[in-house]
């Protein structure tokens, strides 16, 4: 940091003036890339807190399979919208938009900055651009998840293709959660899910600085494989078994959980389940990157380029008349 003495700096996120627009630092990237570690480093440097933008980490009882921030990480910097609700409760990107914006409104009343970190593209879009109001119906969702189990994904995809061929042609039809959600909207509203999409971008009372993290394919695959092995060792099977009363919930129709069906019916060993989770996670990471690479205004870095990231933040802070930023990394997954 070129001889800067941090004890002479005013904390960056201390009380702001009324005419100063706050800053939201957004960290995006695929699963296992290293978002949590960087988010904590930046939040410490900017003296602020973290809002989670991972659609599965909001659920309680799913800490292992969703790689929630650990108790140690959450003690280092407060994380919001983590471990919030039970898996069978209804929660959507639209609800997250409403709840998170309310949190930001209160936080930014006096504070200068906050960090948004996560890999759920729709959650990030909800905060940066806004979403059209989309209906939700828990009864229909539960019915569809029951049908998913009894009839299989193909039957739901065929129905969605009939009701909304436009959306079915452009979405990931191998993702049961997305298929169920799109079909839920069609059935609840009587209109195609695609009719709720617009190109209008909502105006926000804060500025954004978006950092994208990416790794080489082989490097990310290795991290994903090691993470799944750690999850298995940490008791993922026991976590899944504890969630079986909620088995039809939409939150559990996702990677790391639905693969266990084949184990519980006796057709796949634990080791085979682990390999299937690794495969599905790699496919999921690829879809995440496809989404994020379409976003504009993202500055991309390798997670180990800490000084490059710090330099970019210093420029942003200098433009605002704020003190310099020093990032330090706490090593670990």
C-alpha cells in the first residue's frame, strides 16, 4: 500500500453526507471460484457488511450442500440473507429484491458502502436492474414438485413447451427448479412466463462496482471436486437425510440434493452420488458463467489477483474522495 498508515484513515464506510451516493460492491462468479473469501476481504477493507445473493443459501438446514459461509466467516463479517427460512417456505428472486432493497435503504441511510456476493444470476439481476413482478403460488409449486417426482422432468418440460415455447426454447430445461418455477408462473397467471420479462432497468439510489471472478477450467473443476469431497466428509448425507420431510420443496430440487434419490432407492452408492454431484456442479458452474459473461460493466479477475482487485477499488474510492483500500486475504476455502 505504498506506506499508507491505516490508523490515519477515516473508515471508508463511516457516516456519509446526504449528497454522497453510496457504493455497492458486487462480487459474481461460478460456484467454488472463491467469492466468499474475496467478499470478506473487501468488506473488511471497506468497513461494511455482506448481503448474500445465493438463492439456496437463504435456507436453513442446508449449510453443507449449499456451501454457506462458515460460522467463522460470518463472525469475521456479518452476512445477511443466509440461513433465513426453512426449505419449504416460499421465497423468490422478487421477494429477495424487495427484502434486500429494504435492507440497503436502511443501511445506506448513514453508511457509504456494502458488498453483494453470490452466484445466483437472477438475484444479482434483481438488485442491479430490477425484476418484473412475477406471481408465485406455493400450492401449485408443491403440486409441480410432486409431479416432478412421480412423472419425471420430461413431462413438465413438455407442458412448459406447450404453454410457453419462447421461454422453453431459451432456458436450461435440464434444471428442475427453473422448469418448475416457469411452469408455476404459467399456471398461476394464465400467461406465458416470458411475458413477464422486460428490458426496463430500474433506477437505484446507489452506484455499483461489479467484480467478476473466473478461473481456468481445469482449476475450477479441481476446486469443485475437492469441495464436493469436503462436503461428503462434513456429513452431506446426514444433512440430506434430515431434510427428507421437505423432499418435494423447490429448494431441494437442486445440485447436491436431488442426486441422492438414486442412493436412497438403492441404485447408486455414496461414491457414485459424489461423482454425480461433481458432474452436475461442473455443469451448473458453466451455466453460471454463461449468464455472468453476458453482463455489462463487469471487471474480471482471477481470485488470486488480489493486488489488481485492490488497485481497481482504489481508483473507485479515489474518484469518491475516499481513503485508499488495503486487501488482506484470510487463507482457506
